[in-house]
C-alpha cells in the first residue's frame, strides 16, 4: 500500500465524518426547534 493510497483513504474517512457531523448538527437543530 502506497502513502498516496493511505492519504486517499483518510480523505474519504474525513468526508464521511464531516457528513455525519453535519447530519448530527441538523438533528440537534431540529430538536431545538421542536422544544422552543
């Protein structure tokens, strides 16, 4: 496995993490709107 291949995998993982984080943010925002 080359260093570049590892970088590509890390980039994909970061994208996944960012998507999950933004989804969590939207979920929290939705919850907050329900309570107010």
